[in-house]
C-alpha cells in the first residue's frame, strides 16, 4: 500500500485521526512533516493541543530544537499565558493558550498539527505566535480538510500537508 493511502486508511479506521500505532508509518509521517523545513532556519517548534502534540514533540526532538505547546484554554494561570477563544469545526466554543515568555521576536517557528478541518485553531495559533513576536516560517500538518478559500490564509506561511481529505465540500 502506498504511503498516503496508508495514512488515509489509518485515519478512517481511527475516527479521522492518525493514531501512531504503526511505528514505521508514524516515523515516516514525522520525516515527511520535517522534510520541507530542514534548511529554513527554524529555531523553535510549536504544536497545537491535543493531537498536534503527538507530532510537534518528536519533530522538535529530531530537529534538536525547543518545543512549545499551544494548549487548550483554562489549564494554566492567566498571568502567564495569552489566549484566544474561537469556534471550531464542530461549532463549539474553544480557546487556546500559549505561555507569554515562550516566543520572542528572534523565533522562527514551525507550527505543527495533525488535521486542519476549518483552520480555526490554526488561525488562532498563528495569531498567538505573531502577537508574541514570533515569525512563522512554516506550517506542517498530516492532513488538510480545508476549503480552498480557507487554505489561502495558510499559504503565506509555507503551508505543507501530507494528504488532502477526499471529503472536502
């Protein structure tokens, strides 16, 4: 089975998420997420909670870079984070937060997640990183379900994905 078909099969079998049970597939996904950004001058990896953390941490490790999580809102003392509320693909209100001292103007960021459905969480993450002064040099995800008009927002950040959902409306 080809790599991209194997990812889609795994995601279909696991309610739309790539579960890293197959170590060879997981390692290949991590390698493919890194490949476009190896020589881009990135100095920090940031991933979006929850499933993005399964990719961001090993990517940072492979690149020998610091890792910063963007976490679901309400988990950390408000004095040490900035956050933003948004409506996600399920039409639920959610919020994301990042530590105030985790990103500086010197940081060149690779933003990582598993799937972009509407891009709402990705847009919030971009906004939080930029508010702290970081420059996003790339965005790497496993799968996109974005409509073309939503994907356009991310293209200016060197947006890469491994597979595109067959279910884009």
